[in-house]
C-alpha cells in the first residue's frame, strides 16, 4: 500500500509536468521526421525505387550526336535515363548542373567519358545507372571484338535467367517502401533509436527524482517517511519506467501504422524494461549523489553520450573480432528481434548480462540511498 501511494504521487507529479507532455510531442515529431528522412534517403539512393515510382525526369543525360546510333544509347535507355543530344559534349557541358545531371562522351581513344553533377540530390542513383550502362556497353564491345555471334554474346552476358516465385503471398509483410536501403536504415538504426527515445528523453524526470526533493526542501520529509530505502527507490523508478514503456509501446503501434512492422513485441518490451531499469537507476543514483539539478543534468548528459556510443556504434561496425561481444549489446538484440518473426532461442542468453547489470544498478542505487538516509538522519 505504501509503495502504491508513493507511485501514485510520483505519477501525478509527472503527468502534471508540462515539460513531460512537451517531450512526448517532440518524440512524435522526431519519429515522423526520421521516418520521412529514411524514405527520402531511400528514394534518392535506390534506383529500383526510383524506377517503380517513375521519377525519371531528374535523370537527363547529355550526349553528342555522334553517339546517337551507338549501342551505348540502348544501354542508357535500358536504365531509364532521359537522353538529350547536342552537337558536341562541350556544348552539353554548358547545361551540366542545370538541366543535365551528367554528360557522356567518347575520347579519341574510344573510351567512355562521364561527367556528373555531384550537387544533384539524385547523383548517387544517376551514377549507379550510368555505371551499369557503361559496364554493359564495354563488356558487349569487348565480346564483339572477339567476333562472337549475337547469340553467344547474350549467353555470356546473361548466363543465368533468374525466375522469382513468390510463395505464401497472403502472409507477405507489407513494408512502407520496398527498398533494401530503407529496410536496412529503419531496422538497423531508426527502430532501436525510436524505442529507446522515451528513456533518453525522460532524463529530466530522472534527475529531478531525488535532487528535486532536495531543492524543494522535501528530501528530509521523504527520508523520515516510514518507508524502506528499496520502497522509496522503487517508488521513484516505477512511474518513470512505466511511462517510458508505454511510450515505446505507442511508438511500436505507430510504426506499424506507418507500415514498418515490429515483431516479437513482448520480448522487445522485456529488453526495454531491463535497459530502462538500469538507465533510470543510474539517473537516480546521480540524483542522490549531487545537490543541484544543474549538476545532475550535466552528469546525466555525459551518461547519455557514453550510452549512445555503447548502444549505437555496434550497429554500424562490422568486425569479426568483436562480433561475439556485439551480440550482447541490447540494441543489436533489438534489431534481430524486431526485424524477424522467427528468432533464435539463444538470443535470450545474450540478454542475461543486461538483466544482471540492471539488477546490480538497482541494488547500488538502494544502497546509496540507504547510506544517504543514514548520514542525514
């Protein structure tokens, strides 16, 4: 009963905090912004997505008239590039960066020369398309120099004809953008970032939990309350942890509405529970040790920087040497769990260090609060 009363009191204080409501709104804007950024980045980096949406007006390529009858033109058109012809490549270069994304010509030695406008937002896709066309043209020209027949050339260029058969289409997962780049960015970074966002953004609530009592001159009243140290710490942690988990669950539902399905929600929330328990425990420990909100905020900021490095750097590093250690990082586990409906049971074992560290952090926090209580009383 005492714990319930303390939890209700802390929850009422949190809900009455206008900054908390503002933080929730800011998180929503961040999520929608990162989702839009992921889509726009995929659009300008994935040729297949560009082709599926028919956005080819941005890919105007200038060529000299003498290339009009070459097989290079066929290869460029196969990449769905818009071609414009000029008397010379020198004349075409005048429009590079305005109407044209690239200019293609032939050197006196018969080599293909390409100049690209790297300031164009679609430059990566244009570069990929032109590279494919030029590679096809050069291979075909090399094969023709060997006096091979058209049938032999086609057999060499397409040794295997891939036929894709879609199975169980009724159970296929619908994703907002059918792009490998989009899927990699969303599940490889943005999803764990979004799910951890409530815990990072709740830092002001964490730092205010104890040091706020000190500044409001109510800390001594809290110390004299007939509550055990563990009950007080739990009363401080439970509301923040509960609200953060509810926000993470809301963001999972929002991602699902945005057609970014999140799998194994219960297991994800379990990871977030222990990760949040450890993080909030550290924040309350700092709040116990310092005497002002300013000091607490400075310390928690350093903790956030360190935690961000530990949690997110492994998502971008591919190292066989450290891969075994990376498997124990909570964000790496979250990526594996959230992105596939089928998970390996050994993932539960990789979660053990996070659980142990979180429990240890809670025990250290309780001990520190008990020590502080003994000194002040």
